[in-house]
C-alpha cells in the first residue's frame, strides 16, 4: 500500500514505523520492571516492540525470538511488513499466530492513528487497505476520508448520485439511508472524464503525485473532451469543472453525458457561453444525451442582428431527444429565443431548469416538435415565457411561469400542447393566450394576478381549459373573441378585478361546470353577436350581476345555478336574444332576471325565487318569451312589466307560485 505525500512515494509500513517509535521520545517512569525485563531477552534488539510504552498498554505474553526473525530484511519496511509464513501440518496448511507487530497494528493501534495514516491514501489504496481485516474495512469506509477524496476529484460539497443513465441528483449525507454516500457516489462517477482548464498538464506531468488515478482523463476544453468521446477514449461521461467557457463549438451528435462539477450551487459556477452561434446544438444521434448543472448563455455583441434569430442557448433539432436538467439558461439577444425545439422527432426532456431574464422568448416549440418540460422556472422574459406554434405538441407540467414582460404562454398557428399543474401569474399581458387555430389542453393550472387577463382566446383559437384556478386577474379571468371556440370546463374563476368570463366579438365556446364567484363585474358577460353554450355552472356572490347579455349577445344558458349576486341574477339588454332554460336563479340582492332596453330571448322552465326585488322585470321595449317557469318568493312580486315593456305568451304559460312545502 502507498500513500501520497506531494511528489514522493513513501511506503505504508514506514508510517507504521513512525507511529511505533514516536513514543520513544517520551519517558514513562511507571513502566513495571517485569515488562522491562521482558524486553531484555534473546532477540530483544530485533523486536519491533523494543520501545517505551505507557503503563496502560497491556502486558505482552508473546515476543518474537531470534529464530523467528532469521532471514528478515534489516530495513524498517521489511520488518514491519513481515507476515508469518504458513507451516505444513499433516499435508494441510495452517496459519501461524499473527506476529506481534501485525497484531498490534490490527488490534491495538488507536483508531485516530489508523485514520490519520489512511488519510494519506488515494481511493484505490484505501479500498485495498479495507481488504486487510475487518477493523481496517470499517475504518477505511469512514465518510470523512471519502469526502476529502471525493471533493478533491469532483468538487461537489454534497454527494451527486448517479443511479442510472440520465439521472443525477444531489443529496444531504445526513439524510441518506446508506452509511457512506461519498464512497457510493465516487463509485458511480469514477469513470468520467474531466474538463478542468490548466489542470491537464499538471496532472499528466506528475504521474507519481497521482499514482492510482492513471485511468482518469483530463482536458482543457469541452471540444477536446467531445473529441475524446468520438475517438472512444472513454464512455462519454464528462465533468465540466468551475469556470467560464466561451465560444466553444458544442455540436452534440452522440449520447454523451455532460454535467457541471463545482462546490456549492453548481450551475452558478460552471458557465458556458457563446457570442457568435448557438451555445449548444443537439443533432440527430443525440437521442439520450444529457446536459445538466450548468449555466448556458447566448450573449452576442450585436444583440439585435437579424441573423441571430437562428441562434439560441439551446437548439434541439429533428430526431433527437436529449435530457436537459438543472441548468440556468440566459439569452441577451433581442431576437429569436433562448431555447428552440424544432422539427419532426425533436422531443427533449427539460427539467428543473431556470429560463429567465432573457431578452426574447424563453422556450419556443415549433414545426411538429414535442418533448417533456417539467418543474422549470420561466420568468421575466421580454417576450412570451413559452411559444408553441405550427403543430408543436409538448407536454408541460409543473412549470412556474411568472413576471413575464409579455404573455406567459402563447400558442398560435395550430400550436397544441398539454399543460398540467403550472403556476402562471403576474405576466404583463394574459397568463395564457390562444390564437389562430391553436388548440392546447390546459389542466389543473393556476392562472392568476395577470396584469391584463387570465386566459385570452382570439382569432379562431380553440383549446380545452379544465379544472384550473383562474383568479385575481386585472381584467376578465377568461376572454373569448373573434370566432374562437374553446371549452372552459370545471374551473374555479374567482376574485377577478373585472368579470369572470367575457365573450365578445362573435365569440363562441362551451362554458360548462365552472364555479364563478366573487368577481368585480358580471360572472359571465356575453356581447356583440357572441353565442356560447353556458351550462351547469355556479355563478354566485359577484359584486355585480351574475350573467350579463348585451349588444346583440346570444347563447344558450341552461341548467346553471345563479345566486347571491349583488345586482340582477341575469341581465338581458340592447337587442340580445339568449335562451335561458332550466336554470335555478335565486337569493339575489335585486332582480332575478332583468330584461330592459330591447332585451329579448326565451325564458323557460327556470326556477326563480327569493329575490329582494321581483323575480322577473321587463321594461323599455323588451319583449321576451316566458313560459313554464316557477317564480316565487320575490319581495316585490313575481313578474313586473313596466315602461313600455312587453312579453310574448299567454298568462297560463307563466307560472307564479308559492314556495313548496318542506
């Protein structure tokens, strides 16, 4: 066994000598006479125990004789490294009792001394020492020894576990179920190559200093390391150590693994940037490549040059699906995007990344690209946090998309995608915008505190918005306009600074099964030739009316529960003609259903009751059809027609009744 002391190799046994003879510098007057006499016998001069010891050491019963030392080397190394030879007895080999020096080393030498000796060993020698005996095995597995070796090679201040290809994560050693995570991680990462500028020359010019690490490879640049992969010098695991790496041409077309290696917060200390071209380009052949734990920047000198529209921090092209993990991604270019995923078969997995403070779009998915994007932080980008275009169809889960200087998520030109459990808030325009035949599916997201609206669907946009929480937006929670036809189902839409759902300008859509409450204006507003289907919703406790249909608004409004709103439960006005059917409209603080200023439409089979004013009011040129309704409990009457109001139908079709008995 060897330990390393700068440039000089010293035998392990010589350190044993040092620790054996160190006590000779001290005199202990309490040594018993019989112990001293025991050392004066034959062979005492050659005994490795011929030294002073403290009285608390146990009395020896065996000491080597002169005959047992014959043939031994006179050097300290040979004496202390000697192991008793086997003797043959009846044709079978049998171990002789351990020599006293060996016994003392294995059983009596204090743990602190052995650990001090082991601290000078490199990892391979330490593993060999663990094979000597049970005690050495336990001491050689000491986490402090392995932490020192681990940090010397990999720099991490917490173990980086690598249980399977494409999976890395750091742990807290105190919380890990195994006793020595430093050693376990060392074994998992041992075969990697290292990019450490300036260190390669030192490493290869001092082989004695790093004896036992001959199989480790060091490079000065990432390009050199990628060349080593192509030449099959190693398996493809590359550690990029602390530093700033500028203008390297990183084109990846094989399943390499590249990970930052630094102390503390790793990604902040390993920075890879380009000023002229895309920083990373993944090409066909990089299906299972991995890049993680580093900062990736595109930082051109001319930030507005149009040719940079095709340059990005990460460019992922056709037929490749790399893993991007725990990276910080920044672009200072004012055109293009920070991450561009483009083309058929482009399907990366991007997780735990921070795509923020970019002067353009954060994440751009287009041209039939797909991919999985989970648990990312996307914030403060100059344009949209995410663009999805031209049949792009990603899966986007648990992303935090906030404080954008434009829209949070923008899907357009036939863009699609599945968005689940994302937190989208405080963006300057809408949290989620859908345009031009885009058709995303948005499920269980929170879309809130938008500086304009929550969801904006326009210019023939579509989409399914299901079981989301949409709240506290400055304008309407949901806007639908210009022949758009989304499905809004099972959402909670509440506490908006204006309305809940606003449908205008020939908007369509299915508004179904939502809980709409506490908004400053109407829970649902329909105007200007819009014609949605509104059914099975609860619309309640609004600071304004429940449903407001005006300016030739239309639509089918059926089987909703509208209650406890500050103004009318339903308003119909200015040439509007909705169909209100089988609704429960009750407990309002004013009128149940209010037709005025040429409001028309059909009111049938509804249950209208317990309003502070009348159940139905008709005035100023309004002329609805009213039939088969139950209208009761109004404190100012059932149906009130006044100021040139009218109604179609015969009185026997208008049912006004007392409350049913319980």
